[in-house]
């Protein structure tokens, strides 16, 4: 479990309140218009084997204030169709009302939710949004509880008396959790306040610790925002904190649902165990009549191994099709996310990505550049786990201001090499003229041992491997001297740091592609800078395994298991680096400045602190 950072939690609230004014609160996109029939959507819940549905009520505030009939139609539809759709649970995402100090709005909300309370087989959870509390700038533990209408209209006693799923609340009463059964499996639902305090997060962690093997759905009023394109999900400041300090470290959390920011979008992240967390933001209040009755249905479709998402407006369904206006959308968002439920829920919170077969004894850094090892951080950037577990996370950054979509310069593909452990590859399309992207890390786990000067950054022995492929359209003018693996500071800088008599402007460490399409290995060692290692001219559109092996005296290059001719010429005692300086994949450097972008595929790079037996090489896996 990650350590909570109280100061960071308290410090985020001012930043967090700014999201109220951001463009991220703009509208989302529509994938299909209205005009369907008046029957319920053809869900998988009632018919497909091993499938059930979760109903989602996003921000209902406009209904409580202006159109309570749209609210009651939503809950009545759930009450009427829960068997047909196999709806096992309903979650409300907050902003139940628009004005917390207006009793009439609470009365309308109670009328709508009482429809579900009338049947113990239609349980629901509910949470407070910023419009449901008297002071939206207060953390949940700062409020005067006796003055909060939300607690008066949705107290713990109400849910406890109606639903056996209800398990309890925290001390404030604003945060609760439920357990429900569906298709032979138990699920936990967390309903968190609009502004959960560090006290609340500690309570949530305690609940999770009590249910380490229970698949968990986390709901809160706001976790994600929507980017300026109106389609891309991004973390809000508080959402970032929830991800970093709670979600990513608790493997049982596999789905999050939030509202608040207008529109709809999905973000899929990798947690600390390398497994998917599906995160959805949905809020229709800025639309026609505050959403016109639109809600979400999430079907857990084990037969097809996927989560099926679909929007649906029972209000529009009740209008004869011939009488619907263009604004009357029956549905606007339908998609599926692959999920192998058995595999996702197996061995929860046990092991990490570092337990992968390729992470062998002595591994200092191990980057597998496929979709299985891509992770999601708070800003939505492309990053990759260090499968060694040493924390050398890679982040995608741009070079020379590339114009156009990121996918035009960098993409992940399922085209895996014939050896190693990658299930795909990272493809780099850029060059220095048009710009592009490369991966970088500060290398916090690459400090190694102390050199003769008593400074960290000395690796006495090593085996460094890379699995790469050059493109069929490789061109010397555009792709020469490109970097595959690179330690950014120049030779002179690293030699000076370790008090070794050597100099040069090349990168202190680099696996590159020369102007003659050869693999080149440049390294700085304890006894200075020796001659580089070279391969022969290699082919395009062909997967190669490169191994650089240093036994403490010399470094030798192997390509596809064969020793190269120009290698091991000079004594080179290990290698030297400067801890804290960047390590890069996909670019070279000169005099400490990045340059010469790589073009082609890179699937894996592994750094080990010993001479590996050939049978341990990625080439033989």
C-alpha cells in the first residue's frame, strides 16, 4: 500500500476547485442519435449466460430542480426492468439536487429514489456531489454534520433498513460501501464523497484491507475530467491523488465511475500489478433538459469477456418515436471494453509486474514496450512500467515539436517479435526533420555501486539486451545515428563526475544505429573510454536481439547470438553513469542534448548486473 501524504491531500483542494472553471467541464461526443424504438435496449443482462447489469444514475440535479418527472422515469424503469435486464445494483454519482438549501428539491429526489427503496431487490448506493453539500469547499470531515441536508435525506439508517447490501459508512456518514452478489461472485461498491479527506481515504483503505479478494467498483462524484477535445478523459487534481494513493495500489479496484464533468469519456489505466482499471466519467446535465433522462447501463458480459457500456433514456423511450424531437436521443454512447473476468479477479493484490518471468536475478531495469506494460499516470501521459520493480518508469515526451497526432509518430502495435516476452511493440516513426517522440526516465533505480571515486553509478559487470527492428523504409539521411538506448549526459560529463581521465561529446552510454545501418555500442568505463563495439550492416524489417556482455574486463556485442567482429578490443571495466541524469529510449544525444530520433520497433530492453548465461537471454525465450 502506498503511504498517504496528508499535506498533499490538503494542498490539492485549492487546485482541485479550479476544475470547476476548466474547459474540461465541456460537453462530450455523440456516437449515435435518437430515433430508436420505445422498448428497452437489448442488453445482455437478462438473456446471456453469466451476465448482469449495473445501472448508473449520473448527476440528477437539473431533474430535481426543473424536471422531477425525468428523474422518476429513470428509477421507475429500473424498478420495472431489473429482472429483464438482470440489474443487480444501481449507483448514483452525486449532485442529487441542484441547490442543497431548497427542501423541495430534496423531496423530489426522495420521491424518485423511494421507487427503488420499495423493493429490496433493487438496491442502490448514493453519494454527495458538490451541489449536495452546504459548502462545497469543505472536506467531508470539516462539515457540521447536523446542518447537512444530504445526511438528513440519505442517512445510513435509511439504506440499512432497505437493503441487505448496505455494510456501513464512515464517521461522517458521507462515505459508504455495499456488497452485492451477481452471477456467483461478490462485488464491493465504494460510494465516496465529493471531497474525501485523508481521514476518509484511510477509512476506505481499511474497508479494502478487509476485502482484499473482492472485486471493487469505486464511485465518486468527480475523478476524471474531459479534455479540450471533448472526448479524452483526464484526471482532475483530486482524481490524480485518488489514483496515486488509493486506486493504483489496490488491485481489487477494477472499475471507477464518476460524474461532475459534462460529457462522457473512458480512461483505462494499469495499476501497480500491471492490470487494467477501467475508469469512466459520465454526466449529461449540460444537455437538453439536464440530460433528458439519459442514464448508463454497464453489463458484465462474462460470455464475451467484456464490459458493455450503453447509454439509455427511458424518458425518450416513453415518447412515441414519431413525436420525438431532434434533441430527444434514445442513446448516445455504446462501446465495450475487453475483460477476462477470471484472470482479472484471480490472485488479487498478490505479486506485481516484477514477478514476470523475464525479471530474473540481477535485473536493474526491464522495459517491455507493449500494451500490457503501459500504465496511466495522473496527467494521462503514455508511460511504461519498469518490470524489474525498481521504479524506472518511462514517459513518452516529444522532440522538435512534431505536428499532428501523436499516433503519427508513436504507436503500440500487436506485432510481437519471435523471441522475448513482449506481446507487442512500440513503433517510432519520427526523424529530426519532422520531430517525433521518445521515452525517458530519471532512472531512480539505476544508481548501481560506488566507483573508485566513491560515487554511485558504477556497474562492474552487466548484460544489456535489446530487441529491435528497423523499418523497411529506413533511410540514411533521416535515420542515421539514431539512439535505441541512451544515457543522456556526454562522455566528458560522466568522466568528470567519476574523476576519470576521459572526454568526448557522444553520449556516455548508447546503443545506436550508425549511418551504415550498423548497431553501435558506446560506453564509458572505470578505466576510461574504450573503442566502440560494432555489428555488421543489418537488414530492415527483421527482428534482432542485441546482447552487450561485460565480464568486468571487456564488453562484447552479440547479435542474434553471434559474436560480432569488431568487439571487445580494449579493456572496459564495467560502465559508469551519473545517477539522476536521463536514460532515453528512441533517441541519441550529443554533448548532453537529445537528438537523432530512432525509427523502427523496440519491444524490450533489459539491464542486468551480471554476465547472463546464454540460456537466460531474451533471445532464447
